[in-house]
């Protein structure tokens, strides 16, 4: 029997909790595409997006022009494919006013009522990328004044053209939100004065259209951000959006960031990035939206369709190992809570990208994402250990090994090691960095980096015999128990 005994050494006292991987009960399942990512619409079309700090991005100089992302890049495709299956969400604020030029001769400038042009070549590159990367498209549609009739109501002409062109490329839109972040409608594309009642009117038009034009497409929404339990929250309240639109969602979606970056005027202390307060902001956001789901769309699966540490391009530490603790803890928390899909923003843009936007080389969060994909399956298990506050434990069935259990153990303590006693053999993958706010991460003492031919390195575990091991401070460890023989994992 594979037992994991967690010995918590606190002061002069000693307490122990026993976690038995064989006896862990299943508490839920997650979508096979649980771990997913965003490529912003502005990356596809080219345009001004959050300027990386290394390029001088800051509060006074927030944006920089970038050409369209090279979705044909061999390196980018290989690295994305290693995270598959996944959802690729192409949306963002810029999608709300993007004109799809369904012609081989696109206009140089967008028509009145739109801000940018999405051409056939660019969208074809998205569809081709998804075929290679084992990804399915999630998107939203233009809602700016150019997409409306003389009475101001939304019309599906632009959306219909995009759906038809996608289908002609042997692609499909797996899910769609009507618009991006309707809670912030005053600043992100819809006509002036847009409110919850206008959203409700437009959503009903959208719902009727998509059920006819693309019945295989899941309707997700409302895709709110920045909401709270308070009715005095700024912007349009999610409750009002759901009340105005009525039932009809297949997936309840929302966006979550722990904070805003300095580009948007917030300056957080990186010292709090490993605190329970920082991690638990994920729980607080989920509680709000799960409550609204239960009230308006009971039983519908929840998706987080956009998330990262900090909105507005990320904090300065989001491209370093320091943010990897939040990234993996968030995945563990949300999976345990029953959230079905989590879409990281972004795959490769600004400081919160999994990959560097200039070179497409992996950042620490990419290596963490790769380990999650390879080790944490879709069956979520209950970990009932009474661990120390700074030891976070999550367990899943292994995705490929029948009966095997994988445990994610995150030690956020700055000074204290945690003793873990194994009563059976395990395979150990430990991530650590010499500098928490550095871009170099090691696994089992070896620096993770691409090979010369852009192939991924072998992620070889270290054997852990029965007995006591230590989880050193500020490390992340995956433990795989191949002999657990857990009945839920068969």
C-alpha cells in the first residue's frame, strides 16, 4: 500500500498526517482541456498591446505596437502541442471592435464603427495552429457600433462570416462568449451608454443566432471581470447581466486576476506573492461566480476563460519562478473546487506569457504547465491531510498510468523544510530556482531548457525510496505513486 506520511514539525511539537493514495476517494473530474490558454485578438491582427517591462513598459508608457504573432513558428507550435489537448481562446478587449474582412482583398483600415481589421490570412493561421497544437477555438464577437442596426441592436452578420470561414477551413468554434468582459462595457467597445438591459437584448439575439448557425458551439458567459459580492462594484454588475439575459448558457465563465499591474496603477509587494492571502483570492472570486451560477444557471459547468497573476500585462515577477507557485496552486484549487477549464492569459505576450513573446522560449510557468499536463489527470482526488498552512497538497489520478496517483506538494515557506515520509516508492519531480525572481528554473537539480533543435528535454524523475524525504523551502514537488492501485484511477 502506497502511503504518504506528512510530518509537520512546528516548534518543539510534532504532528503527523497520513495520506493513503490508494484510499483517496474521487471528488470530481475536470475537462480534458482543463489547462488552456489565450492568444489575444490583438496578437492575431497586430496592434498595440501591453508593453513588456524590459521594453520600458510602465504606467506612463503602457502599450507598444506588435506585428501579428507568427503562429507558423515551429518552436511555438511544438511547445503549444506539448500542452494539448487545450482550448485556445482568441478574444480580449480588442476583439470587441475587430472587423472580420471576409475577402481576399481586405481594407487597409477598418470601416466606421470598428477599430481594427482581422483578415482571412490571420484567421486561417489560427485554425491551422489549432490543428497542429491539438487545441479547440474559443472566441467572442465584435459588439462595437459597426456591428449594429439603425436601432442599435447587435446583428450577427460579422459573426456569421467568421463561423462560415472557420468551417470552410475544416475548423470549428468549440465555444463562444458573446463579448469580452461586458462588466467593463463602458471602456471596451460597445456603444456609449451600454448597460445590462442592452446586453440582455443583444445576448438573446446572439443566443438565437448561434443555436441556428453553429449548434455545436457551446455558449459561455457572461465572461465578467472585476466583479464582487458587493452591489456597488464599478461597471455593470454580473448579477444584472445574468438577470437581463435570462437562462441559456452552456458554461458559466468569468475572468480573474489577483490584482492589477503597475501599468494600471497598482504596485504590489512581491513579498506577498507566496502568502495564503494572495493564493486565496482565487477562492474569493470563485465564490462570487459560483453563487451567481447557482442562482441563475444551476448545475452549469464553470470555466475561467481568462486568468493570470496581474491584469494589464502582468506584474514584474510574473515571468519568473515566483509566480509559478500561484500558477500551480490556482490550478490545484480550481480543479479541487470543480472548475472545468482554466485559460491562462497569455500563451506568449507581455510579462504574463507562458513563453517569451520575442523568442517563444519557455518561462518558468511553461515548465510547470508541462509537468501538470503530463502528471495530473482528469480525476481529482481528496487530500485530507492536515498540512501546515504553507504546505499546499493536491492529488489527481495520473493521466496515463492505471491506478497511479500524482500528488502536487507546494512548500511556500521561506525558511522551513517539510518532512515527508513515504512508505512506498515514488517518482519525484522537484522545481526550484536559485533566485525566486529569476527566469531560470531547475528540476531535480538540472536546468530546464530547450535542446538545440527546439525539442523539449527529458523530464526524468528522481527515484524516492520508502522513507523520509524533505521538501525544502520555496520548492514545488510532484510525487507520482505508480503502485498506488487506487480504484478510482482505473
